[in-house]
C-alpha cells in the first residue's frame, strides 16, 4: 500500500485536526479497529463504595481565587490579572501565554524567554557521517545521524563539569514518510532510512555556561545509536521461554532492536527506561489468535517495507511467529557505558507501554508505574523483590529483573446517576474514590488462573483481563512525585467513551466522548508497595470558554489556560506538575503545548501555559530545570499534515529551511545572556555574575548595572549568603543583637539570620557596621562558617605568602584554598585586608555551589 493512500483509511474516523497519515504510521489506525479489550471487566461506574473523601485525600485544601494573566501573540483570555509569583517558590516565574490557533506555525514562549534548537533530525553524531541532505538520504547515513520523532528525553549532567556537559537520551517513536522523502524515493531507500531513523540515541551535550543553550558534541565517546540490529538481553522469568523463541533467536534469551518507543523514565541509579508502545503496527500476523486480537495484531500492510530487509516483520513466516513477542517491553539503557547491552525486562509485563517511572518505596524496594496506552486498557505497578542500595549501581540494575506485578482496579464513591456525561461534579464536589492493586505475579508465582508466569508476562493483557481491573481512557505517562509521593496518570482521551456499544461515562471518565482527557492523582497512603490506594481527578481538561464540563482541582475554571490531551508529565525541583500535550488541535483547536500545574494550596489546579508548539506538532519529553529557569521539550512530527513538496511547517529552520524536522528545544530566559549593561561575555567572572543574578543571589542596581569592581558591604555579604541558602525564614530576636541594625532596614533579615547561625559576628562595641566593606579574610570566615565550620586543622605553613599561620582567620583562608574556592593572585598572595569586590564575591559563591557543591550547614 502506498503511503499516499494512507489518509483514505482514516477519512471517516479522524475528527478535528489529527493527521490521518500519523494515525496510520504511529498507532496502526487503532481507531478504525475494534477495541482490543473486549473483556467484561468493570468500568468505574459499575462499582460504588464508601471511600476516602477528597478532603481526607488532599488535606482539605480550598480553591483559591487569584487570577492568572495570559498574554501572547494571539490575544489573551479577557480580563485576566498579571501572573502571581511562581508556585512553591520556584525560580521559573513567567506570565502564561495565550493559546495559539492550530493554523499558526510558530514556537511561542512567554515574554522574556527565547527558544533554541538543541538537536534536530539528521544532525550527525560522528564526523564521518554526511551532512543531512533531504535529496540524498540513505540508511547508512541515518544510522550515524540523530533519529526521527524524538519523544522521551532525559538530560543528566556529567559530574565535575560545572554544569557545562551533559548526556541526553532520546527515543525515536516512529517516522512520517509523507514529509520525509521526495516522491521519487525508491522503496528500498525508504525502508532502510526509516528503519535506521527508529530506535534510541545517546548524545553528549555541551554549553558555555548554565545560562547558555546546549549543543551536541560530535564524536563524543558517549554518543550512541541503538538500531534495528542492536542486541538486547531479556531479563526476568520469561527468559528462555518458548514464547520468545524464534528461528532467528532460538534460545529466547536475546533479540535485536526496539520500535515504537514512546515515553520513559530516569531510574534512581542513573539508567534510562523506555516504553515500547505501538509495536503492533510494524508486524504482519495471521490475526486469528486471541493473543493477536488482544494486541491489535493482524494482516497489516507493512507500508514501510521492512519485511524486505528483515523477514521477522512478517510474522506469518514459519519460525518467526513469536517475533512480535520480542516487543512491548520496558527497555533499560545505561547511557554512561557505551559498550553496555540494553535490556528488556519481562517482569514488568508486555503491553503497549507508554513508559515506566521508578520511585524508591518507604521500605527500600523500588516501584515502577506504567500505563497501557490503548482505549479501555489498564494501569500497572511493579514492586521489586530486592532493595535499593544507595551508590550500588551494579546491584540496583538488577532490581527490575524480579518482583511482583499488579494491575489497578478503581472504585468511585458517587452514585452512577450523578455521572451524566457532561462532566458536572457529583454532589460530594469531587471525582474521587479508592482502589486496589490486583496481583498478576507475586513471589514468583502466577496469580492468574490457568496461566503460567511466562504466559502472564508475555500475554499480560490477557492475564489482566482475567483478574478484573478497571478499563481506563488511555493511560499514557504515569509519574510519581518525589516531593509528595503521589502518583499522576495522564489519561489522554477516549473519543469512544459512551458511543454505540462502548462504556458510558463514569466517575473517573465523567464525559461522553472524552476528547480532551484528564489527569488522575493517586495517593498510596504512605506505602508505595501497598495494595490499596485513594484517587481523585486533578484535572478534567478542555477549554472552559467553550466546554462547561471541565474541572481544575477546584481552581476557578475561567482563570486557567485551556489544556487538552495530557500526554507526558514531569516535575520541577519544588514539586509543581508540568504537562505536555498531544492532540490539542483536535480537542480545543489550539496547538499543543507545555503547561505548569500548581498542586498544593489555594491555587491547586491552576494551569499556566508556558510554551506552544509549531503547526501539527506534538509536545514530548518535557524536562524542567526551574533552578536554572530553563526547560526542554521534544517537538515531534511538526507539519505532519503536509507533503514533501508542500510542507505545512518550516520548524525549526524558519529562515532558509526546506522542511520540518523533529527537534529537541531548550527554552531560556533572554535576560540571562546579558543581565547588566556593564557585564559582557568574555569579561572576568562573567559566568559567575550571570549565575548569581539568574539564581537571585546577587542583584543589580536600578540603572541596570552590576558594578563588578565595587566593594561588597558587610550587610550585602550577609544577604548573598542568605539567598544562597534559599532565603530561609528568619525568626526576629527578642532583643536586637547589634546597636546599628534595626528592624526594617535593608538586609535586616539576612544580618539576623547570619548572626543566629554563627556566620557573622559584630564588634566589641556592639555594632555590626553593615555599610562597611567586607575584607577578603572576613569573607573567608563568613564562607567557612556558612559551610558549618568544617573540622580542619590550623595550617602549619602559610597558605599564601601574605597569610602567616598565626594570622587571624588563617585556618579559614587555608580551607578556602584547599576547597578550590580561591587560588589567590599570581604572585602567591591572598591580600586578606583588601575589600571584597562584587564580581569576585560572585565567583567565590559560584565555585562553592556549582563546582564544589558546598551547601549551608547550621553551625
């Protein structure tokens, strides 16, 4: 079947703006087929029981009434007030942008921010690879270039690199042939290129400073492509099973390649997990068995032609019938070891994994959550047999090889008569209830009647059907919060909800034809390994201006950014939830985007849009580094409705580009590049000054200057250290410790904090002398005490030529030198009596925090 014919399959099934070509290439036209789950398991509305109320689950927080300002290039939501401060003290503050109409092809970020491509499809990873050429593509070239449709993305800083080097992991979900190739491309080239464009990538990144954009490092020792012939080891109970044996892999212990990878997760031990999702579309099977039907397998047309390169994709071939069982797993990759063999963990079960995310449970076991991304399918949890050991990576990498597997059953607490399909809240004021984790495999034994452990793990959907879990509306990303330990489930949508012959609305899916999706919040009640939980709906998504059936955690619906089709989830450093979307053009008529959601306090449920994608692009792989005021997204399938000759997007190369390319993007504050008029790139201590400003440690003057060579006063030094410690709350003293420091004067709280923590002392006359310049030796004493006055010996010889061992603060100065915070001058002096300038202070603090990771410790 020619690619140009694919839209004909979907013309009667696609609504809104979803591309018919993408439906065919990404998920195998799932909407045209019968629902894979034809079991008679409960829907939410079928079970009503007394459970924990929302007030008990969430601590009884009330909805707030503060307004959100929404502004952008396409107008705002009328009457909104300017945005309040970032929730929970996050440093990533911004004014929410207005939603962008789906016809607009632009990448939109808030005022004061800019976006930068990090890496795009076709970028070479090694210098011997050719430069990308639209008209001269080949499988050999693509194998040494960045793959297509970047989805799950993770970035880990390389230790001891001062934040300037990092490893990025990306999976490549599928290919959009209609916009990738000229019509003249022959079938063999198309097959070879698209096969090589799938898989995974590890690439090293570098940047000039923490406030600069990343760029890929060509020829890095870490760079790696995982291709169709990359070997993978199976782990867990199904290893060697007859269900995994094929003529290509007769022992059933290994396989090659990974396909249809969607989201993933970072493990506590630094490896990456990736979920094999829509693998079924890559294979042709007889389609007659219960297993084939349950996994959406059948006589597919195999339009990419991969079966001509590798016969296993036609699983009707004798000896290759089990080839499909090699996919649908969670893959674990060690990006730090380029020679390592990636693994597929059978203990986590086989289904359309959106991804998997791990948290260390209270008892030391690890728990992995995963959703099955299909209409009316299930939510799963894995609990390891072994225990996590901090710092023991070799041991921890075995934890996903054996353990217990569960599937979720939810119960609602409202009468079914109150769920009418409109999304109106039930009488108790919330969509909520209780649930239990039903066992599939426990202690190495199958808990499913009539199925062995191997059968449960290879045919997990069929096993789950037998124990009676709850059918969900496409569980996509499932993320446990390391801050609150609650678990968040993105249910993207289910347009079949309530249609002919399909389940109607229920408490967890409260709308008929759920096109906008919702987010479930799960509370494991203090035990991540528990077999019971409480739940509620955090969001029922949509545009409140056009749809009254929305809910935003109790926050006023008229004061949020409209959001549709939640897909990937992430958290910032203080625990705020971030959501990327896939399908908003279809749901609410706006481009997909990245959103922040407040989870606690009076503003719980407040949704703010941070970025909007180009035309027909999905938002993937969100990474939020709010301490650096930066975020990353993977822009997938921009311009998916176009053709090679008539593209509908030119992202990201709007100036002189020739077509759309999936791209990983970094969003940065524009002011970070030049925060002060008198501080320019290349200037001494430039990076430290920008870092100090961007982290709100050192502020400038009203005229826009920093005045780098101006001496630092004693009160300002106290303020710098107070901010470096996170500006902890100060309890006012009963009596003032200094005669010249009064409540209300500048830096009062910082001075009191420094005094109370033994960092700053006064003079014998009872004064602090706040406006007196601090000398370099006194600064050394302040910093030494800030670090908790480490137990170090006094120097036996002079650390600097002008600092004798007997001198006051000699120990503190020697410690400063030993830590690498100060190296002194080239003539070997420290100049202890000189005043401390503002630029040098920024440099000292930068080295303390960013390079040496020295944190505040109470003395």
